[in-house]
C-alpha cells in the first residue's frame, strides 16, 4: 500500500527501483555522476516520501555543518523561484571541484529539494551547461526533463528557466558579472487580465529580500487605456541584480496572488531607440509563457492568449539613491515563501559503498551521533549500493550531496 502512496506522491518524477536491494526511491540519475532526488521524510512524511530508514538518515531539513568532516556551502532561496544569480556559478564551481576530486573522477553529487524537481532542476540544468554536457539551455532542460520525469515536464517555472538562460548568456559573454543599476520607469500589461475588470489591482516590487515599492507610492500612477494597464513610476525604485515583481487582486477576500516574475538587471536589453541617449532606457517584454502562474492558465480563463507584460527601466547615475524612500503602507500581500537552502556536502564512500548519514537537529547544531558512529552532517544521504554508473572500487570516494531545505524566517522576497 505504501509503495502506491509513494509512487502517487512522486507524480511525474521517475523513481530509482532496485528490487535486489529493496530500494524504491524518488531518485534519478541525470548523468552517471549527477543525481536528483526528493527530500527524505521521517515518521508520517516517510510514509509517502523517501523513507529515512531506506536512506539511513533521521534529521531535520537543515544541516549542522560541524557534524561532518567535509565542505559545506549554503545557497538560500525560496521555493518556486530562481536562486540569487551570483550563487549559480559558485554552486557549479564547487560541484565541479568535488566531482574532479575523486579517484578517476568517480565522485557523485546528489541534489535535492522538497520534491526534487523545481529548485533541484534549476541547479542541475545550470550545472549541465557549465560542464558542457549541454551546449544550450534548451538541451539542458530536455536532458533533465527526459531523465527526471515520465512526461517531459521537468523545469516548468518560467523564472527558473529564465535564470538558466541568464547563466548560459553569462558564460558565453566571458565577462565578470557586474549588473547595472536600473530604475523602474513603466510597466505595461496587455491585455488587461480578466480579474482586474472586477477586482482592484495591486502590485509590489521586491529586491534584496525586502519589499521596496508598491502601488500605494505617491510616485506611482496607474491608468487603464483601452485594453491595457499602464503603470508609470516617476521616481521608480532603483535596483541592481535580482528583482521580483508580483501582482495581486483584491475583492471580497484578502489580496490574492495573480502572477509574478523575476528579472536580473544584467540581462535587460538596451532599448535601441535610446542607445545614444543619456540616460539610456532598457526594456523587456514577457509573453504569457514566460510569466510565473500566468503560464498555468492554459484555457485563457484569467489571461488572454496574447497576454504580455512589458517592463521599462532607465539606467541610473551613481549618485542616485539605490532604493527610493517608501511612502504609504507596505503590508505584505501574503505571497511570502519560506527561505530555502541549497547545501553542497562532500562525503566519502568506503567498503561496500555504504553512504551513512548521521543524525542532526538542524541549524542549532545540537545533533548527537550514536555510539561508534563517526560524525557526519545531518541529512547527508548516500544509499547502500548506490554509486555512479561507473563501478567504484573498494576504498574509492563516492558522492556529494546538494540539498534544498526549508527554514522559517521573517524575510520576504
């Protein structure tokens, strides 16, 4: 019965089934040394996710770095969103360093998030491009989708896909990552979402983990013009790097999310018509297929088939403040998500390839190992009998573990 429940929870994700050794896990080899898997659950959660008894681990979703004799790197970002851009290359460098450290390159990295699909997919696709396994973002997405899922729907959140493309573009440029400072000047929504005909429109802009602007600002002017909405910001917020824009609507109930997207100022194209002007303008147009949540409206019940959002910026001179003063009430719209961590953990496999994981209590570092066991990082998992596609010889190193975990925080992004 539990087998059917676990398979149902896995949804479209492929599983690792080893009848000889009794393993049936939400785990997939993307390449012979890159593995994607779902978070291992305990107690009730273990009934429907990867059971911790099967992966030899009982712990919290976070890791105590002091509990294990191996390098650990943390990359916090929320579920259903892209990671901070700077962390992608750092993650790839550390993953490659570990993969190349083993004897005859037999080390393995295991990457997981709660479901082992979205956030896991972003990092794996970026790693595939970085390693040259995939020549383009599209090829990386296809490899991940084919290997990880039954139906070819691997990485499906548009902003996550966009950041893999950003990373490919960054690698191809050969220059250092130095995002320019840009100021929002205008947002045009075409055609008007159907829900905005009946309910009030709300929007907020987030940068650096904080809300920095919303529709209440005195410098924000919203007008409806035919079948589109134009938002003008006479002194819009200035941002550098990653930025999130989220739209909501308010009717009889509290504000409800409608659509959102993430951008990075390093990849906003210059408007050709202002290439010789000072300051220059930059703009980007996102069709429905590239907007988070809107893409799920397959039958055009909330958004028109040609729905799109165009965002315009101005380049900012150095003396301008990076973030404008806020005016009005900036209460949260209820779109917050828990912080997420990606942790890269290197471990060794000895003897009969047993990857043993110690117990841990999370970020407080109060985990206690059992008598006779060596200290390891909490929730570091390597399965009995699990190795790379290349057979490991006794005593060779075996794997690294990358985890996207959850922790409570008041930070909103």
